């Protein structure tokens, strides 16, 4: 305990508390995935949970994403509330058939008879020198699929609070945890609990430009917004929180106030969630726009291993500052 | 060498303002091409050229108001070598300079007399942010006067607000040329300060109508025409047509007038310099009222040779363009007789004023049901009052009467129109 009613916590610990809390609240909840038990999770999120809840509820699985995601879908159909952990979004592609063809469609295909109250957690993003097969940001792809929800908790509160709300949702929910966030430490309310998973949040208010982002780039963007004040640019930062369904209203509200929008997305630009947001701004707030919508995305190449190249490939606070300053130019 | 002059776009036109040139020196033009947009006091007109050749020199720049007949541009007609090398003669800066290692390319071939006609330059389009556009409308800021500071000189909100706050320049006269690159917008929305068409048009109508009543000894004739056959035929005909191709009864009236006038040609033409000049072609001016007030009577050309469908297409197009304020010079200048139909306003009879130098105006009122005796029987028939205002210098009431009788006769055989 530090300040009144506040606790110091890491993102990893917040996520672990969220799982623990759910396991205690609801006996139907269980966690499964590669190395979640004895090893404590490859990002150590589930460390200690096997000892507390036993091998029935903290289940190590074979190395087959398709099999254990499918098992999760079956368990959800059977009335359980499974949390399935996939190590990284790159590996989730092995389970794409289960997620897209089954989890997202069974409610529809069964004429509304079977819900899939499944939660799948996975790590996403670059920044840890894990190269081109462990570092991509494919959450935007999943946001394309009707029938699932896509959450991207960036703050400690969201790491702590989104899981329970996701478990209560009758349909499949995917939670993308950015790999660089696990070690982030901060204070949250000691009694922090479930949060909504439908609204985007304004993390910083500003009047000159809306910086729209989510997940791993949120804090880089907030940092950039602070640096931009030196150039007299007062930036608003919108944390999307949920990529599907997109909270279009909050985005348009913000752009309507600032008249300028820059989208920061660690995914690749082509066919990305940033493209979708840009299109929605154009559709819904065209006559509010004073400058063309701008996007800052990752370089369209497989993620490099070398540190300096990886840093150069993804949006950074400095590149955000530079782009926004250029955009606003002489007329900020 | 040929001169292109400020055309007379109506007998009442004295001056015209060149809003926009659609050609530049070196451009090849052919008869019928639209080469310039001219503002008269009545409307914005797309002016056609009637000679084929290559534009050699633009004499009157955009924005200038000049009297009718002023030399606007000089053409080199076909075969003629341009007197001096046209300014566009220098070759386009095509590819980037080749790397040094490569052998120098052969020198560009000398420019032959007739350079390939370059496409008319796309008019420079202002870059304005959607928000700035909206605010400019609200604040009534003329975007052509705003300096853009956004990306690539785009006009942003701040630019418009700055322009709105700036003290109004002491009423720059219309003739003043805008700074450096003329940011001419689309032809319909010229960047030059627009003329107040409404007031100007009133003035023009006043002048033309006063001249008409001062100079033209009008006589008036009227006759009721039984429209039952025409309307029955029209109803049946329209049932056969898709909605978009249906005919209005005015088309029947216009065609009947055009055919009847062939029988009484002294109603078709102009009274110029104390004599009647008969016109072979029948270009029927159709009076179209403008929503903001005023009217204009552009011509449908060669009506007697056109099918009803063609006339309908022309009429629709004219009405649309009158309302949009974009007419072509030939349509404005050369109507040989005018038809005005005030039926939509509920009027039964028109006593028209001739539009000089024409010599006749035909009016139609509303089609109304009236008791009609025919063959010893009385029945209700749709009836229209056709009237003729004739110039007594060019024709007499007797001939006018024959004309109205011919209109009547033609309308009894609508299938032949």
C-alpha cells in the first residue's frame, strides 16, 4: 500500500489477479495453454496459480494451438468458462480455423442454440527482439471477424478489469496483451475490478489533434503528446481499448473537437485497423476535418531481430512527435 | 488568321466578362468547341468558337469586361503557319535528365507547324479542407481570396478565420485581376467576383421589354384549341414510354408552332435595320423562368426537324442548365421565335411582349376543361388558349390568324407531330 487505497502493481500481476479473481468467483472458470501450469506461463502471468487451484483448473496443454483452442470452444459449449492462453498472436494462426470458423460462427450456425463464452488471451507486438515469428501485431486482422470481440488492454486498470467482463460476455472474446507492457508498473485502486469493454477512453484531453491508438503504442503516444506541448500542440489521446466493436462515437466526438486525426497502430498499414478508423472518420466526420487523416504504422516488412532495426520498424514517441509536428506545420 | 470576338449573346447584350479561358495559345480548336466562359448580365455562358484553327494569342485576359465585338483572341486557321512561335512550342520537360554516362539523346525534333493539340489545361483546383470549406460558407468568405498555409498550400480552418477577420479590402473593383496564379474554380463557380445576376437581369429585361414596346407595333390574336385528341394521344404514348422518356404536352405545342411557322414564314426571323430578315431554320426560344426571379428564353435548334423525343430531351436539358446558370452562346443568341407557356401558373391567356429583334411570340395558357360544342353536341373538352403577339411591321393579322389556325390543325393530329 502506498497512497490511500492504492496498490503498486505490474501489468503482469494485474492480469494474474484478474485470472485469480475470476477463478474464485466462478467455479466454471479454468485456464489452459502451453506452459501455463508448471512453468507459470511463458510471460509468468499464471505463476503460482497451479499451486493455488490445482491441475484440474490450471491445465498445461500439448503444443497444438488448434487442439486446445478447439477444446476450449467445446468446453464453452458445454457450460464452462474457459480462459485459453496462446503464447503469441503469431502462434494463434495455427488456431485460426477454430477461432474464425468455429468460435465466431457456432452461435449463428446453430440457429442461436449455442453460445461460445470463451476467452482467449494472447501476447502481441514487437519490442523484445523476438524477430519475425513472435512479434507481429495481428489484432487488426481479428477485428475483421464478426462474431468475436477484440480487446486490447493497455492500462493497469484494463489489465485488471477486462477479463471478468469478457468472461461474462456470452460470445468469444480475444484479449491482446502487448508484450512490452507486462513489466510496466504503476498504482491502481486496491479495489480495482471489472471495467466495461465497449467504450474507448480519452487518456489525455487536448484541442489541436486527436492521436488515436491502442495497446502497446498508447504510452508512446502519451509521451509524444507531452513532448508536443513544447511545440505548442495540444494533443488529445484516444485509447481505443476495444478494436471490435469499434467505439466509433468516441472517435468521431474527439475528431469533431480537434478537427485533425492521427492514428498510431503497431500493425502494418495496408488493410489495417488504422485504415478502418480512417475510413470511419471520413464517413462520419468529413466536414470536421481540417487536415487529411494521417497514420503512423509499422514498416511493412517482417519484424527485424536487431534492436536498432526493430526500434526503427515500429512507431516510437519520437516518430509520432515528428509526424504530428510535420502535419500541423505552420498552422497548428 | 481569324479573330475571335466577344459575341453578342442576345440582342440586349452590350458587355461581357471573360470569366475563364478553356483554351490557351497553341491549343487546336474546331468549330463548335467551347473555348471560354463569359458572364453577361443575364447568365454565365459557355462560348463556342465557329472557326477551326490553332489559338495563337489570348487578347482579353480572364476577369476583364469588354464590349460586344471586342477582339478576344486570335486564331491561326488551318494551313497557316503561326506568325511567331507559340509560347507553348518548347518541348515538355519529359523525362528527368539522363545520367551522365549515357550518350546524350538526339536533340528533340524541331517543332513542326502543327504541334499535337495538348489537352486543355485542367483548371487549377483549390485545395480546401472540408472543415475550411464549411466555415467559409458560414462566414461567407470567398475561398479564392484566401491564402492557404496547410499541406501543399491547402486552405485550412485557421486560414479562413484569418481571412474573415482581415479588414475588408476597400471594395476591389471586379476588373482587378486576382493575384498571380488565377485560381479559377469549376466553370460554373468562377473565382472572379460574381455579378449580381438578379439585379442585372432585371435591368436587361427592362431594357429589352421597353425597347420592344417602344419600337414594335404589336398586334394580338388568340384562339381556343381543343386539346382532347392531343391529350389522349399523349396519355397513350406516355404509357408506352419509360418514366424517364415521357413527354410533356409543351413538347407538342413547341413542335406544332415550329411546323405551323413553316406555313407563315414571316413570323420567323428578325427585324433588323428597318427590314425583316427571314430565317430558314426554326429555332424556338422557350421562355424559362428562373427561380430567383427573371427569365431567359434559350433556343431549341431546328425544332421542325426534330422528333418529339429529341425536343423533350433538349427541353429537359435547357431547363436544367438555365437553373444551373450554364448556357451556350448559340442557344442564347439565335432564337427565331419565342414560345411562352404560363399554364403552370394557372393563367388562361398570354398577351406576350415580343423579344426583339424577333417578330413574334406565341403564348399558351393553362389547359382547362370547358364546355365545347362540336357537331351539334356539347361536351367537356380540355381547351388551351393559344395567342400570338405579332410585329405588325413584319406581318399582318391575317397571316397571324392563319398561323394560329395551323397550330390548331396540327394539334388535332398529334400522331403526325
